């Protein structure tokens, strides 16, 4: 697991925590979208 994968995993956990505890706001959703885009690009390049 690389550093970028670890960061993406952390962002997803924080995003889910934001839904459960109603913290964060719009910024965490924006960061999650960016993380998902990076993850999709990495998956496409591996194929």
C-alpha cells in the first residue's frame, strides 16, 4: 500500500465520520471527490 493509497483511505474514513457525527462541512466532500478522481486515474493506468 503506497502513501497515496493510505491518504485516500484516511479521507474516506474521515468522510464517513463526517456523515456519522455531522462534522467537517463541504470541504471534506471536495477533498473526497479529488481523492476518488486520483484513485480512478491510478486504477486506469494500472490496466
